[in-house]
């Protein structure tokens, strides 16, 4: 925003008597719908025993005292925070009253003041912000004394608008690098995870295959040695039937008390071989 000038030659000290700008002090005019230009005009026409460097309203910023000179806005006596007329810049915000008769600073005026303060902090990076209230205890700007949050919000808006300091830049770079490292780590972990999953899948397949093979051999062994045929009937293979029939007839094979022979494959085969050799024909 443009800074208009309407410099007073009356209400100010020339220079700062060796002091440097350490503070930027915020006030309100306690006017009712007054304007920045109107205030500049007022302070330029006669001795007023008061002044400020800047006046801000909803649409404009007007400068009344040069920054090298001292305005009369917060006093010369030893103050609460060390701020005085010689080491500070004074900004007056134009004000208005609501329907209940309470002073307020409009959002547009606050926004313009934020912009002005950001500009001034660019010129005086070491200057601190304060209210007139913080210097002398005067209720100025009144709405920001009765509602401290408005003052906190204002300072935050200024802070957000300031360019980063070298230290802040370094901090942000550090955070960015950390985030990048973490991202890389996450990527590596995800790769490793995929690898492990692959290994697990292979392991799972081979163990299933192994299990199936073992189960098949158990089945084979069972088939060989477990009794499968109890009686000479339709279930018995024809190659063993004549031999078994003969042995039962001769009384060599009797089975259990129910006549169940419980013949396994191996045993039945052995009997058939012996029978073919004539072992049971004597
Ligand atoms: Zn004030």
C-alpha cells in the first residue's frame, strides 16, 4: 500500500537526539469515523502537543512525521517497557464506535496497519512491537486493551507476513531434509518388506509341497502295511484270492474271533509267493 505524506513542521522534534528506533508503538485515535488524511491535516496546522508518525484508516496510510524525527505519541518519562518518543515510531489507527458506544478498529484499518508494520520492520528489523498501553498503561488502543486477543492476533498477522530470518530459513531447511530422509527410509523399508513377503510366499509354497509329499508317502506306507482285507469276498484282489481261500480252508489262517483276517498288502503278497513256491501243498 502506498504511504502518502503530509508532514507536520510543528508537532515533532527534528531528529532523535542520538537514539535509534527500538520500538513500533500502536495507538488508536479515539476518533469516530475519522480519517488518516484528516488527522495529518489537524496536526500540521497548529501546535497540538501531540503527534504520530503515521495515521491509518480503512483505505489509506498517511505519514505526518519523518522516520528520522521524533513524534510525540508515548511520552518521554521512564516507561514501563523502555519505549519513548525518541526510540520509537508511533502509528495511530483511526477508530469508530459501534451501536453500543464501544470503540472498535475496523478490519480494513487493522489490515492496513499490519501491512505498514511489516514494511517498517523491513527497515528496522530489530524493532519491537508494543501498544501505547505497554509503555504507560494508558488504555490505548482501547479495544486491544479490553480484548487482549485482538492484540495477540495482530502480532501474529505481522509475524506471518514477515520474511523468514536466516535462522528460521535454516530451521525449515533442516526440517525439509529430515522429511526427505524419512521418506527415503520409508521407501527402503517398503522395498525390504516386499522382499520379505516374496521370501515368505516362496517358503509357504515349499512347505506346502513338502507336506503334501510327506502325506503321500505316509499314505503309501499305510497301504503297504495296514490290514486292508478281512474276508475272502468281492473286495479282495483276484490274484490273492486262491491262496487265501486255500489257507483258510486248511485252517492256517483263522483271523480274529469274528474271522477277520486283517491282511495287509505285504503279508498277503508274501503268502501268495510262498503258495506259488508250493509251501502250503504238503
Ligand atoms: Zn495512544
